[in-house]
């Protein structure tokens, strides 16, 4: 699958699940629950313990899903991620060098940006999708997105931060191209079991398919 095909799949699925874990042993069980739910695109962040190893494991265990690396702030992390088998990269910041490195390896970049200038710069650098981050800026977050989307309506935007089952539909109604969903979905504890993770993921995917 080339970069264009990967980007098309991400846009089609509309949801990228973000796995950030302090306990490495929880990563693969959570991924398995997500895959059972139908998730096709996920990222493992670079500040997850053993992130490169977990990317490699996920690629081997689940060859039919797209596995990326998140929190890729520089080319050193990008190289570790690509070497581990990451199929796309996600950044919290705007970095031309990360885009250039990723594209040499046929990997799309979902690049973090917030202001109109950052969003446009990320797109000019070659970002395949611009990640509006942080998306959780309070009750005005969707209004802010609409303000950005107005003049920059040719740039594909994905919102990340604070997305959950109670507000995901509001984002799609507002016209967002995709969302990144993390802690509210994948945090594994006594109140959020693997069974709950699977059900919540199914519910989110069902909403995304409406758009």
C-alpha cells in the first residue's frame, strides 16, 4: 500500500485510535479489542513504553489494519517508528523535516497544527492530513474549527483532543474530516474494561459511518 492509498484509507475510516500506555503489557490486548470492534487505523505513541516493539508486534499480529506512530516530534523518532514498521506518522507539532523523511519512506503524515498559519504551513510542507491539535479548547472548540475551515476549506483536517462518545457526532456534524480518539476510549482500568473498549469503539465507528 503506497502513501496515497494509506491516506485514502485514513480519510475513509475517519477515526484514528491513539494508544498511549504507561504499562506495555496492556497495549496488545487493547489493540485486539479495537480490531474486534472493527477499527482499521490506529497509532501507538512514541511515549508509550516499548513503542517500537509494540508497533512491530501489531504489524505482525494484525496485518489487515493500518498501524502508525504518534507523538513523532523529530526525525530521530520518525526513523525508529519507520524501522519498527509504522505505516504512517502523527505529530503534535509542525515539522517540515518529519514530512520529508516520512515521504521518502512512502508514509503519510498527520501533522499537528493549531493556528491558521500553522495549519497552512503544515499543508505547504506536504502534510497529508492536518491534525487540529489540541481540539479540546472548551465549549468553543468546534466554533474555532469552523473558523479555521472557512478560509482553509481545501485542507483536510482531523481533530484530536477531548473527542469521546458524547461529542464525536458534533464534530462530524460540523464537517471535520476525521478525529483522533485516545484516552476516553483506550484507557484500560476497572471502569473501562476490554469489553467496554470494544463496545465504545463499535459505537464510535457506527457514528463515523453516517458521514
